[in-house]
């Protein structure tokens, strides 16, 4: 692979795609995304040809170089001081590595284009999840509970955003995801195509989660952090379930709820 290229000037045009990645910078950049940490880089290297460039601090350079070399990734590897990195990115980049990738190979696919060789047995459906951390956590949980696909409603936050990727520990690049355009019609069509029994999590008009036997193929829906699963999706669900809790506690974080529900309903193989 090419030798690392040291860069002293944070304004060097070769580093422009890495500039100003603070939390308010949420928009996709011309079909690209930025991954942060070695764990995320490792997930990106599942498709090494999709990586456009890598930027590492001096202290992370050797580990980064070895990973790129092992994956036969030919993207340019730049290195700069911690001071230059902070000036460039606008954040204290103590994790020391960024990678610029093409979105298309990892982008959530349209429902009609999702045709896996093996029919998926378990799906996690995220409806209107707009919190960055929650989207990342849901993908990490989906991987842990052997979910075959994550279905995203149109308004869900971008799972390829830098912080979402980091929170997911790279799993937003590994678990197949489907971005619906027509909601909830696309969800209903996916359920019909793959034989998923739709199970919605909600407090209202629900039964205890463990009173429902796990269906052979299932799609578990978790909803908006404040509003929960919509009435339109609840109306299409075969079951509406709740997690029994102590008196005085009415809800859990959506990621925690998803983990508890998938521990019961997931049909994926776990060790």
C-alpha cells in the first residue's frame, strides 16, 4: 500500500472532506461518510475499495497502517499532529483515526432491492428514531441478538453519521438495513414478502411481552423516543407487547426496550 503522507497544514485541500465534523454537521457530504475509531475502520475495511482516504494521528499511525495493509486497501493514508487534527475537525479527536468512505456500498437499501439469499427470520424495525446515540445503539443491539435486517422509517436518523457509527461499534456497516420510503406500506409489504409476524412494543392496549410465543419469523417494532410506535403501525401489528415494570416507571430507553424484546423474540442463532 502507499506510504503514509505527513501533512502539517490543517487547510491542506486533501483533508477538506474531514473538515468540521462537529455534532451539528449532520448532512451527508456528496455521497461520502466519515468513520471514526479503529473499530469502525475495521468494519469499513470489509469493503476496502469503498474507502477514499484515511487520516491518523502519529500515535495511531502504525496500527492504522497495519490494518490497511492487511485488508489490501490502497486508499491514501494521511497523518497529522493532534493539534492539526483538532483544528481541521473542530473536535478533540482523541481516538486518533478517521476514514472517508463512499456511502453507496453501505447505504440502507430500498425495500424492493432487499433480496437476501436466505429469507430473514428476525427484523428490528425502527420508527422515527431521531436520536443519534439511539440509532447507533439499535444497530449494536441488532448485531448482538443476531437480527437479519434493520428496517428504518423515512425519518430515522442517518446510521452512517460519524457518531452513530461509533456508538454502533461499526455494526451499522454490518447489519443489512432497509430505508423505507412509503410508511408504513413498505413495512407491510416486507412482512408479507418474508412472512414476518409484526410485533409492536407499546404501553397502550398491550400484553406482557413473554406472554407471546416467538413467531417463526418476526419483525419487532420500537418507536419514537417520546411518542412511541405510531397508531398506524400498531394497527397493522399481530401483537402489541409491553415490558412489565415496577409501579411508577412508565418506560425505558428505546435501545434498552429493543434489547429486552429481541432477547425474547429473535430467531437468530446466539452462542
